[in-house]
């Protein structure tokens, strides 16, 4: 939730309307990454191999756009912002996981 909030704050194309949408965005993204993303990764494996893994970045952006459609109060201004949000979120999550002990 912290990583999603920081990433949304840093990017002008990503808007979160409050703590409630931030919470639900983090929960739904976690569920999608745990359940749906592995299935989609297997189904899109041939194209991922052909693009040397770059399609997995597009897959992340598409999943973020699905979360955008599911969570009221969370909005992304298009596929490019979803792609940038995905990359920034990965970096911010790494930093937060390093700073905050488990």
C-alpha cells in the first residue's frame, strides 16, 4: 500500500482519490499478481520468449489497467502511464522492502 501510494504521488498520470481506493488498489493488485498473472504468463509464454521478456512488462501494464477499471477512485491516464507506473512501482517496492524490515 505504501509503494502504490508513493508511486501514485510521483506520477501525474496516476490518481488515487484517498486511502480507501489506495487500500483496495493494493489488495486487488496483490491478488491479481498472485493468481491471474502466473496464468497469463504461462499463456503468453511464446510471445514473451519472442520479445526476450519485454512482453511481461506490457502484461504488468495491462493488469494495472484492469485494476484501474475495478477500483473506483484509482485512475490511470492510459497504457503508457500504466507502463511507467509498473516500472516506478517495482523500484519503489524494492526501496521500501529494503528500508522497512519484515
